[in-house]
């Protein structure tokens, strides 16, 4: 039972190294939007993978800062478009005395984790981008004006305030996308953290900070509010983890749901645990009898 439960893992994030390059496939699994569930019973729906839900949640939130992200993306694309422009940018980096070995990386639109890394690295070189506007004969401003506009302080400030919030999701995605270690018993803890992070951001007094998490909360709730469609093995795996057990599961459920839903879900989990135990016990008894008869 434990082997079957802890074999579950689902991926939808491609981890990147410090240079922004993908880690070789023999170290991480290929991305999946859905993964077969070895514990799936007849007529049970296959839910989206854990990492896929996280991916959809963050992408929904990023829509609120889409214009700022596009401007930074265009700035990075301009710098990377030719060796001459890259050298010009490096000169600006040296003038601003920015000491970092990280290289600017472009994101992939369909992978929000690459967007996080692009913004993270670009923020390091913010002063260099500002200097580039005034020392390349206006080429930088002219090129960016042709698309969605020139980078403004407001864009940098918005992304800078967003970065710590996004990092929590990025770190959670990396932990949930591991292929060399068990992930099924860690998802509930990540879910509690994500839920609390979104709620805390929604309660912020800053209007700009509240815009992003509201969209994320709606997407997050879409997948977790209906307790009838939840894969119970996500909770069973935690019960079998000696560090958490049933008390942690009850606390996590009470933290996320109202009292009625929490009571119903907790009761269903206990019934499922009893059913799995009875099934396991019956199998053991049958095996013992077969061994005795031999």
C-alpha cells in the first residue's frame, strides 16, 4: 500500500539552472499535463496533475502584470539580439558596477517558471537597462517603442514587488516536480502554504498587490473547492508520512475549507483509510492461508 501510494508523482515544470537553461532530460521528467494515477479506481475521473494546477494558477495571476512583463521581455530580447548590443549592455553593467555572473534569459510563454527567472535576472541589471536608454544613441528606446512601450520605473517597481510572491510558487513547483525523490506526501504542505500566501496577498492594503492574487484565488478555488473531485490519495500519502499523520491532515483541511466541507472531507478520508486497511488485511490473510496450505 505504501509503495503504491508513494509512487505517485506528477510534473509540469521544467527546472532550470542558474543560467536559465533547461536541465538535461535524464535528470528531470518530460512535462505532462496529466499523469496516469496508479491508484485510480474504475469510473474515477483523472484530475489535472498537481504541478499543472499550480501552473494554471500562476499563469492566471501573471495576466494582471502582462504589460510590464512584455516590456521587460522586449528589453531582454533587444539586448540578446546581437553581439554588438550585448557588448553595449555589458559596458553599461560595468559602468554601474553590477557584480553578477547571471546571464539574461528569455522566457517561454507557456512556462511561467522561465518568466520568473527572466524577471529575476533582469531586475539585477535594472540600472544597466536604464543606462542603456541614454548611451546607445536612442536605439533601445526606439526599438521598444515599436512594440508595447519603453520600460518605465513603474514596470520595474511592479515586477520587483511581485518577485517575492512568485518565488514561493517557483520554489513549490521545483519541489513538486522532482523525479529523484517522493513528492506525493509533500503536496498537502505546499497546498496549505500556497493557499495562505494567496489569502494574505488578497488582504493587502496595496491595490496593485491585490490585483494579481484575486485571479489566482479564483483559479485555485476552481480545482480545490469541489471536494468530490479531489484525489484522496493526496491526503492518504500524508497520513502514511510519520512526520505528519492524520492530525496534520485534519488541521490542513480545517485551514482550507469551511466547517461543513472540512467535516465531510475528513470523514471521507477516514472511510477511505479504513477501506484500504481492510483490503490490505484481507490480502495478507489470503496470502498467509496460501502459505500455510503449502
